[in-house]
C-alpha cells in the first residue's frame, strides 16, 4: 500500500486527530505523547522535523519552535490497529514543557507517586 493510501486508513478521532508517541531512537526512552492530524503528519514526513497539532492553541506545533528543543524524525511507525503513531526521534534537550527530558516523570511506587526525573532546564528559561 502506498503512503497516501496508508494515511487515508489511519483511524483519526472525531476531531481528525491521532495520538503520537515520541520515543528517543537510540535509547528507546519514551519522551512524550501528543496529537497529529493528516497535515502535521505530511509535514513531518516531508521535512523530517516533527510537527504536532496543538489542541490548546488550535494550531500546528512544531516541536522546538519556541524552546529550541527540536525533534528530528528518524523513523515513523503505525500500530497494527492504525490508531496510534510511534515516532522514533532524535530529541534535542528536554521533551517536556516542565524542562524534564520526558513527560513521564511521575512514577507509582506502592501507594506513593514520586518524581523520578530532574528538571534539566528551568521552564521559565526554556520558553524565554
């Protein structure tokens, strides 16, 4: 199946979005989850720089456009149900808006939730 046909078969939600998980290509660390639409997928595949759809801003969000913490696409994968995308990326610095490398820093340990990742860049400096 060619790329256009494959993108046509993706299971976008009622808002035309599909979840995309970003994973560091060499360490396999899960960095973040965001949303993509057809146009942001096409831009990502065309440019090699990851572009998401920001639901809160209602516009394209090119990772790193305000922070400089870019994601360069290394590999684009689609799951077996065609309802989730996996982006293998090369992430510059933190992926999380909190200044941490990964958005998944809250870890459940027994009956407690602990933060297991340090802030790499103060968020007020990250988006200055």
